[in-house]
C-alpha cells in the first residue's frame, strides 16, 4: 500500500517537472510507472537468485530497484531543456545592450 502511495506521489512530481520542461506530463507519468514496475520485477528476480525465498530480502531489493526506475526517468527528464520564453523577443532589440543609448 505504501508503495502505491509513493508511486502516485513520485508520478505527480515527474508530471510537474515535465510541465516545467514543456513536455506532456501524462506521457512522463506513464514512463515513471512503467520504469517502476519493470525495475521492481528485475529487482525481484535478482533478489530471488541471490537470496532464495527470503521474502524480506526480495521485497527490500525490489523496492530499491523500483525507486531506481523513478530516478532513471527523472534523470532523463532533467537533461531536457527548460521552456525558454525569451525566444519570442528575439529581434525586437530587448536583448541588445547598446540599444538604450
């Protein structure tokens, strides 16, 4: 249950970051959920191979791997450029330091 709450919270944060970057938030929220689930399954498989049927170890490593999936999506999204609203004022003389004299 806590895992679902964490996923919802982190997806919202990714959505806000996507808006800041000028991208569609729903797409990046879905990427976050997909990365979370895929990395969690990979973490479970690795933990099962290493520790056998020790459920605490499997759950711990799976949750850590799932959070790593979120961090992966966030890192990719943070590399994208922010929205630059100054593009509309190019050529108007607003950016020319010598135009004031």
